[in-house]
C-alpha cells in the first residue's frame, strides 16, 4: 500500500513541471513536499493512515466473499506460471496491497505462501498418483522451470520430488 500512496503522490508532484514560473513561496512549498516525499518516516505515516481508513470502509462479509472467490480462482488456475499477485489484483479490480492485506487477515498466510502451497500440494498428489514424470511436473503445477519446483519442494517436504514414490 505504501508504494501505491507514494506513487500517487510522486505522480501528482511530477505534474508540476514549470517551477520556474512559480513564485518564491510556492517553490519553497514544493521543496518541502519533495523532501517529505523522500522521507521513509513520512511515507510510513501515510501508509498507517491509509490502513486505518481502510477499516472504516471494510465490510467483513464482502471480504470473506472476495477472499473465497480469489481462493477459488487460484485453485482453478494455479497451473498458470504467470499467476501472481498483480494478476489477481487485476482480475478482481483491487490493488495488490489490498489482495495482500486480505490474504493475511482472512487466511493468516500471505498470498505467495498460499499459491506455493497449492502448487506443491498438487505436485505431491501427481507424484503419488504416478500421473506425471518429475521432469515435466513443473509445467503442470505452475512453475517456470524444474529447478524452482525442486527448490520449493525440498524446502517444504525436506526431500526432492524425485525421492517420492
């Protein structure tokens, strides 16, 4: 969310291009704004304000419905290697930070952890069913290459996928 806020503020500031035509007072104000835009402390404060304001507009049942729809979408599309936070945000017409916020608040885990769990559970199921060779498994569960799958699989299960019978 902080990046959304920062980007909006920076874009707004960049629209003011002809500072040479401004009076001294306005140039000084812009200098103060530029300094504040570069301060991480101010940006963190803005993020905190934005998150607090979000609580006034949230409706729990709407969030529960939205997270359910997102989970269903992910369960149906986890095989797509281009599936990511940005794609989900675009699909559901919300910001990336809101998707992250929802996943963390509603499910207790972040988006990437949820997606990785879906993919690795599917990989384990396919291996155990004998429906897939390990060399092509990565394509069926949404990884871009076999190395990424092996690394994630070993991290989660403690063994490489080739050792599962």
